[in-house]
């Protein structure tokens, strides 16, 4: 029997030699017919700790490695990574928008129509 291969995005790489991969699938609702996204998380073995959060990888089913790990990472599918840190934007430093002028132009446009 062939081994299952799934594709998903890494959501955690905090543990040593282990990553958590979120695999999404789309399912049609049995009654309403709407397409719904269902997801499941798999713990996969990463021997060299070479994969990071946000990358898309392929995982393959293997014999049990530990209580939760029965998958190993095959390769990267997508190299894009999620940002590690997002800077806060100070509103005082950004260009202030003149709300009164914007409201006046909106009111003038409505009165002309």
C-alpha cells in the first residue's frame, strides 16, 4: 500500500526536530452545498530543524516515531515565510488625513447628484 503524502503550511516549529503542519481540504456541505474548508494539524519529523513557520511543505506517512509523530517532511513546496516580527506603526508619525475636507467633498458630490 502506498504511503500517503499531504501538503500543508507549517504553523509551529518550536519543538526540537518536530514541526506542526496544518493541512486544509475543501468539502461540500451535505445539505446546503456550500464549500467548507476543513483543517487538521499533523506533527511531522524534521531531522535537521531546517523548516520554519509559514513555509508550505509536503509530508509523508511513516512508522510511528513518537506518540504524536507518524509523519516526516519530504520537501519544501513554497519558500515564502511568515514574518517573524511585525513593527507597530505610530499614528502620530504618519501623514494625518484631513477628515473635514474629505467630508466636505463627499457632501458636495451628493448635493450635485
